[in-house]
C-alpha cells in the first residue's frame, strides 16, 4: 500500500481518532489504505472499520481483514451507509484525508498531473461522465473564470479563461499538453509549476464536485457520530480547511454561529485543537505532498 500512497499525518490522525479498541470507525477516504490499516492495527477482534472510496483503483487495494467493510461510494453519503450497516446509535469516529492520492497523481492516464502528456480526465470515479476536457471545452467564459478564481485561487483567472476559450475555437483541448499550450503565454516565469497546480486544482475540484461533497460529508459525519465521537480531517488547501474550520465552529460551512432560545450555540461539534496540527519537518522532507497538510480534530457534543 505504501507504493500506492504515503499517508500523511498518520500517527497524529489515528491517535486522535481511536480511543477504544472495540470501537467502530470510518475512514471516509480509503485511498491506498494507509489510515485504514493503522486504525485496524489498534483495534481488537471486536473493532470495526467502514471505509469509503469512489475510485476503483483504490477499491482494488482492499486488505483481507474481516473487521473491514469497504464501500464504493462518494463520502458525501456516509450517514446513509452508517445507518445501512446497522449503526443507528452512531459510530465512534470518522477520519477523512482530503488529499488526492499519490497513485492518482502518478498514473499518467488519469490526467491529474501536468507532468505527463495525457487525456484531460481527473475523474476520481472513473465511471462518472464529466471530465476536465468536458469543462475546458464546454463551459462558458464566465463559468471557467469563476471556478479558476474560486477553486484554484488563480490570480489571472480572467486571462486564463480567455486563453482557453480562444484556443478551443481552433481545436478541442483534449490533453494536458493542449491545455498547457493554450495558457502558456500567461504562465509566470519561474513559477509555472505552482501556477499550473492551481489551474489543475480548480478543474479537479469542479470535475469531482469536491466542495459539494465535502459540505455534505461534514454534516453526514456529524450525524453519524455518537456523543463524544471524534471527527478527524486532514486538509490541503485553504478552501477546504476554511470549510472544515467553520463547520466545527458553527455546524455550517459559512461559519455562522446559530443559537437556541436560551442563547446556547447549536453547533453539533466542538474543536479539540484550536490551531491545526501540521506535519513535522521530517515528514515533509520524506513526503513533499505533506507540506500543505493541516489536521483538525473535533468531538461530537
């Protein structure tokens, strides 16, 4: 599994999650199975893990362990599956690592990385219809500019959207190379890779509807937990970290604190750590993809 993906903040996240060897826990983003395996290593024969992933490549990594139930599903449906599995009183903890797996980045034909010449795909669920190519060729200028600005925080989003629209008038933008050529004139010198990473992030988020999935997941995870159960989330960019922080604070992604008749906050969770836990320098040196990770922990009230 380590060849598929190196888990980030592994000990920190699982230590925050598991407080009972007989507990029931969910790994909402199975990926290479690193977090799931670590959770299982801390459980007794009575412990259970529900794991989720929508990527068939990840599902193929399932370890042979009777305590594990691996469900092919978008994690936005976590509460439905927790109920379907019979845990109507809730489970003891939910963990989600929101990063794209190393396997997805490093498998050229998946189209997640500008490092390879490949079809513009970026689908985490390979059975989904919409690809990144569909977006760059089918979205209007205003739609493109909006997702580049909101999801990628691309500084020059208007110019990039204009260049994409102009390039596709001549021929479809079908590959990573086509996209690179289309926006080449707007890439900042000495920072091309960082800029392209933002563009690809925006397209990937739109393809996989990641923000909508995260919003539904957070409310579903809170509903799935027993009182005292832990929510443990690892984020990698400011958009998703802000959503997680706001949800823990207020029970909604806007961060608007609502109060009951008596003036008490109605948020279902409370923060365990006020500031996010960051990877140690040693972990970043060994795995550069950990450098932007932030770990937030909350407890069901």
